[in-house]
C-alpha cells in the first residue's frame, strides 16, 4: 500500500478512519506493515492540534462517516501501488517537448486565499518530495531558499506564498575543486532540492541536495543548481497566467501542443499505470478477468427490479388493509410492469381479485405465481380456496362437471385441504343421485 497517500488520508480524517481501517484491513499484510506509521502520524497530528488552535486540521463537524467507511473498505484498492504514477518512456516528449497538455495548477484560476493555500502546502508536503527554489542568502551554516514550486507529485506554484526553507551545510555535497561546498552557490541561483525534514507546527522545512533525500521514484534526478530552462512547464505557464489577467484555463489548454498529440491518451494511461485492455475499477467484481453471472448487468437489473417491485407490493398491501382497493390494484399492476413474473405481486393481486369476486382472474394470477414458484405456500393455499369458491358458483349454475374438475384440481394441489375434498365428495354424490334420478325417469 502507498504509505504516503495513506498517511495523508489518516492525517486528514483522523482517528475515526484509522479505527475503521484496523477493522476492515486487519487481515491485509500490506496494511500491517504501515499500521505503526499511521498511529505515529495520528499522534503527531493530535499533538499539533492540541498545541495550537490556529492549526487548520479537519474539524469533527466536517467528518463524513460514509466516506470514511468507503475509504476503509476500499483501502487495499485505493492505495494499491499499481495506481502510483509510473515513469513511461519519454521519447516523444524529448522530441516535441510536450507529450500531453501540461497546465498550471487549477488553484491559480480560482479564488483560493493565501492562508488556505499555505496551509494546504504544509499539510501535503512530505519527506522525499522535490522542490525548486531561489537562493536568497548564503550563510556559514547553509543556504536559505525561497521556494518557487513543487517539482514532482502534486504540481503547485508557491512563489507568492513566501515560504522559506533551510538547506544546512551538512546536506550540501562538495562540487568540483571547491573545498567549501557553499562557495559554489550564489544568491539568486535556482536550485532543485529534496525535502529532508518538516516541522508542520512551526512551518519550517529542511532541504537536502543529496539524491538520497528523494523518494525512490525520484532519486535518479540530479539535484543542485538548475537553469531557467529546467523549470517545470506548469510553473512557466503559471507565470503567464500571473502576468496576463485575460489568460483563461480553456485558452491555455487549447494552445497547448500536448493537447493535439494523438498519443496523449496512451501516454497518460502509461504514466498512471493503467492498462488499456483491463479497465481499472474499485468494484471487486471487476478486478478479475472472469466474471460471475450475478455480476453481469442483466442479473443486477433483475435484482433491482425485484426489489423495486416488492416495495410496490408492500405499499399495495397497506392500501388493501386500509380498504383502498383501487390504490392497491394500481400498486400491484405497477409491480408487475417492473417485474412481470413477480410472485408476491401476482399472489397479492389474485387475492384482491378474489375479494372483488373476479374469481377467474384470481385463479389466473395464482397459477402464474405457482409456475414461477411451485412451493409458494400462499399461492397454493389461495388457489385451492378460490377453486372451491368458483366450484360452488358453478354448482349453483348446475354446471356440475365443470365444478367437479375445479374441486379435483384443488385436491391434486393439496390433498390435505379438507374443504376441497369434502366439496368434491358431496358433488360426486350429487352427480350420482342425478344420474340415478335421470335413469329412473327414462325407464
């Protein structure tokens, strides 16, 4: 896991996030390696917060439990090393000077206060970061530097923030024939240096000109005096914005050579370490090449439809209990529009049809429900009851054979349903008596 990013997140969100991380990632060996460092970071943060009320750390009122839970649950994906920017081949950039559109920091186009920008810088800067500054004083014990901009990772132009840093003599390597390493440097020189130490409370930075002070992915970059041509492109373009109030983000973007590079998408994908064939995602089901059937869109939509339809059924049942039968029927019909074979909707609508006397419609709904779910108890129970009730109506109409068929269906469905068995037995006796009477009359 990316230690620096995780530490920044814990420093911002505080103890709640750390507790959630311990619960969610306790089996993750990568988290165990950084856990002690996170606790130390949190202790330092709390110490600073208690020491001065002026330090602007995250307030408890701004806490977002849902966001913190999400970060903790997805931490192994969010802070995975694979998301870290990689260093692609720079052949195209060396030839053209710009492989993609490099823009000044967006904050330059926004109304962000001096105090907030300064606070954010001290919050985000980490040991191993690379900065560029201008020497404003050379002393026996080291170099005083006014910082101009960041030179790796987050892109920020900070010249107007008047941030000073010290590069002690012990962090200045000897150069050439100079016995005194400081004699090589002059006031006004531009230098590139690494962040050696940070005192966030007193807002003090210590720099180093040794490459070992840089993060691993930057330690091949040469530190020391640089020329204006070595300044980052985002800084030089930021100067254009500062001197021309009519320069807009859109205009600067349109004028960037890198925006027209047909390979800029591929370049940026490579720089971000993103595969062009396997789409990155924070959904765990999309982290592997083989997908389970329940992860496909059709299956997910079906689950959503069932859930939505059941909500309509519940509302319909509430209407039914209150005697609002028309509203109940509308809800049941809505549920079946969403999920055509929703068993609960069919059973509920069938029960309402039966209550209103539409027995054949009720039988149709119960039968459809049993086709989808043959073991549904209520569907079977209500169908048997409705078949018997309809059979009774047919008996009154002297349609005895048809009524007998309905009673037999009810018995086949549930041979323990006494009402159906008794009705069938009585009807069969009645039919036999009718046949006997008919035979006697004929003779």
